[in-house]
């Protein structure tokens, strides 16, 4: 894999890459896989005692209600 430090990563692209890693279209998930995310996380306050976590992507903007990839969604993919 290659990393382009000048390329922005959108939420849909990150989600597609994670799906390709853990749930490839071949139907044969790998025995071992490593997801390394070098970036920021965001927490969205849902209620006073409840927050939702996100992997922040380049297009994340909480003021526009764009948060990135939900950690709940990542958990669902991993299950």
C-alpha cells in the first residue's frame, strides 16, 4: 500500500478500504488483518453521559455534522 500525504481521505473511501480489508468481495476474510489509523478521533455528545466516537477523516467537520467513520460502524464490520 502507498500513502499520499497530499491526498484527502473521505469517509466513504475509508469505509470502503476497511470493508475491502476485513470483508473482501471474494467472500474469504483474511485470517489476520491489521488496521492502522494514524489520525484524529472525534467524540459527538449525544446526551450528557453518552458520546459517540469517530475516526476523523479529511472531510470531517462537526459544525457541518460530518464526523467521519463511526467506531460503532467499525465494530459492526469487525463482528
